[in-house]
C-alpha cells in the first residue's frame, strides 16, 4: 500500500467514524490526490479557487471539494457550480455573493462561518456579534445554507492557548445549535492540533502534511 494510503487509513482509524477527515490537497498533484481517492476517500480541501477548479475538471466528479481558504467575492462564480462546502464564509458581503451565484447555478451551497478564535493578525474570521448577524439573516438566502462553524487556532506551542481557543469555538457552536437544526458541523483541527480539537468536540478536521507529506512550494 502506498504511503499516502497508509497515512490516510491510519488517521481515519485513529479519529473514528464520527469525524470527517478533509484531505488538504493544496499544491498536491493530480496523481497524489488519485492515490488518496483510490482508498475510497472523497473529501479534499483547497485554499485557491483557480487550483481547485483545475483539479475539479481533471478528477472524478464524485469528489467533495472543500474550499478552506479566504475567498474574494469576484471569484465565487468559479466555484459555485461544484463546490461541496465552503469553510471560510467571513463576511456578509461574501454571503450575499455566494447566495447570488448559487441561485444562478440552481444550487444550494453549504457554508461554515469562519469564527475568529485566534488573535493572530494573519487569521481571517468574524467576531461573535458578526457571526450572529449572518445567522439571523440566513432565512433571506435561498441559495446558501449555513451548517456550522470553522475556526483556526493560533500557531503556537502552548497547548493551553489552543485548548482555550477551541473551547471558545465549541461554546458558540453549541449556543447556535440549540435553536438551529441545520447546525451540524464544527470544523476545527489541523495536522498539529487535531487531537485536541476532537477532544473539544470537532467533527471535521483538515489534514494535509500528515497525509501527503510536507507541502510543495
């Protein structure tokens, strides 16, 4: 068995059936993605729309493509025909554009709101009030379905900092879920912190280098 296939199998066995593994395939070749696909894996994450669209065109159509990177509103039209889940809804303006393009394509696009749990300046995301503003408007969007939250913890060694940030995300998720039956997904945890994320309630993790090896430049 190929190392990618071994890595993927090992992670899935480790996290169990209740956690969806999104294989982060950004910068990875079609051939490498095919090796993961051949195990039966169907969920892949990309952070650039142009690269994801190219891969969508070249790979089997039963793949679920996850957009995990920041999205410019003028590029939504390129992913709207096929994207399975957008993890990075981070503004009302973007929500309106996703809704517009989804309706044009006769689709309902599922999205996660990106909640900013880290104080790092490089991290995108909304504060709690901004998250709730979009949640309260979701009935106005016929082409967009908000199904959960996504968050990225600080890139630090201090596990207590990361743990606190994940708990912040889970607290807001639980609060919204009480009155929103559509709320099902909490996407948090990557290669370096997914075990801690799962302990804090994550049911979707984004794993790249632990599956494919170090990212290509």
